[in-house]
């Protein structure tokens, strides 16, 4: 039987993998070109990166709730 | 050169450990004189414990940093001023509770010290991408980071020994990362000072605790860790290492329906029966890391603290892996 500590480590692993993917994507969006700082294109890139990060944060919160109710409390 | 740096790190850990053992003892006496006592909620009956042990850590951290720094330059000043400003805010809260909405704003102030001294580099290292150019956004994120991390680390400091057991793996692994990145020498000295201070503090805070760290302790540790990451250029390492605390903070805020004081909550996340911690069967009670770790059945406080330390070690190793794949991209 898997205890809560191992289940929590699995949760951290899943969140970590998704975070690395999101950070790499955010990094690519934001730093595509260095010349766009202060322009509308630069601002749109920044907003897109923030939106992506916000979606990830929301997904992570739902994942934690799911993990607790469906996996940890079983 | 590397041998000299390693010797400095070892000296920093040893000096701050010895200083912390004395300074935390003195802060326990001070707390008893000032009647700054907090209830140990996971013990049967009413057990009151002195709650500003973190003040001793602040003393040992800053004294070791000053003692081992050849000169007080802008980097050393940042490493001193930012964590101490955060600790001072925490100490004021240990005397009188701050408004839960005002608190995150105040906790962002130590970030302004870094901005004022200009000791940051707005080019963080992103996994698989390399250095990103964030000249406008970075200062804003930096100030927010101080507040988020302070609340996150504070949310972990809930059982005897958890603050130190959570922070020690992160600070210990940040030392080889700083060495690999060629971080300024004062950053290494500061990391060693914090590591020794945490070890000294753990001696008094381990189960059954003779002192709590208080907000002064958790704020000092969190602000110091953010300052190390900013000055050393390993922001993503810290973000990954802190995942258990950040997740805990986020689910606590969401499950409590916003920023609220923990003392005001009606339904406790866990129940304490016969000195053992149990998951509250009421699903509407706030969700916390302690609650999640106690879902396997009644568990003692010491085991919960060790599990929090294990989770921190695990996330710190993941942070190290992230650093290694990002390094020299």
C-alpha cells in the first residue's frame, strides 16, 4: 500500500514536469526577440505568457484538489 | 580558489551554528520575559511555547555574514538588509497580528531593498531556453516573489521542526548551485550562515519544541532564500525547490476563500486526538500539506515534520535536475 508521503511525492513530480514545460514555453514566448521590449508586440507576448502561466496555476490547484479527494483519501 | 570557497562555507556553517545555539537560547529567555508565548496546537492540553526563536537565527545569520565578509559592499548590504527588513516585519507581527490583506503588501517591501541597491540581473535562466531578457517585468516579479515566498514558508511552519527541516535541504543544495554559477562570494557566505543558523534553531525547535520560530523566523528564512536566488541567478531552482510550500499556500488561500488569518478559521484542517494528528473528515475544512500527509491514519507530529523535510529534499533534488538541464543552454 502506497502511503501519503509517496503519493505527495508523485504529485510534486507531476507539478514539476508541467512547470518545466510551462516555464520553457513562457520563456520562448517572452524572449523570442529582444527588440520588441516596449512595443505592442512585446506587450502582447507578455500577456500571452501571463495567461499561459495563469491557466497552469489554475490547473495545478484543481490537480491538488483531485489528488487529495481521489488519491489521498482513498 | 574553490578550496578557499569551500573552507569559507564550512567556517560559515560552523560559526553560525555555534552562534545560533546561544542566540536562540537568549531569544527563548527574552520571549518568556515578554510573555511572547504561543499555544502548541498539536499537543494534548494547553502547552505554551516561547515564539520568537527566529530572532536568534536573525542574530546568528547577520553576525556571521558581517564577520566573514571582507567588506560591506552592495551585495553584502542586500544580503543583510533584505532578510533583516523581512524579519523585522515578522517580529512586529509576533507582537501584534497584522491585517491579513496588508501583510502581503508589507512582505513585498524587502524586495524594494534589492531594487534600490540595484543588485539584481533581469536575465533569469529559463529551462531549455537559456537567459531570458525581462528588464521591465523582472523588478515587478521580484517584489511579488518576496511576498509569495514569505507567505509560503510561513504556511509550512505549522509543526515542530518543520521550518528548519523544510528549509535546510533547499539552502544546502543552493550552495553547490551558487558555486557552479560563480555567484558573488558574499552569497556563499550568507547561504552558509543561514544553513548553520537553521541547524542551531532546529536543536530547539525539533519535537517537542522548546521554541517556535515565529513570523520573525519564517520571514528571515524566506527573504534570505529569495535574496540568494536573485543575487546568485538561480530563480527557477528556488521556484522548483519551494513547490511544496507554494502549493500549500495556494490551496490554503483557495480553500479558505481568500487571504484570512489562520487563527480565525472555524474548521481546523486536522484533528488532534490523543496527541496524534488526523485528517479532518469534514471536506469543507481548509486543505493543507499537514492534512494531506495525515490521510494515511493518525500520525505523530514528529513524523509529519520529517515527511515535510523529505518532500523538501525531493523538490530540491528536482530543482537541482532543473538547474542542470538549464545550465549552459
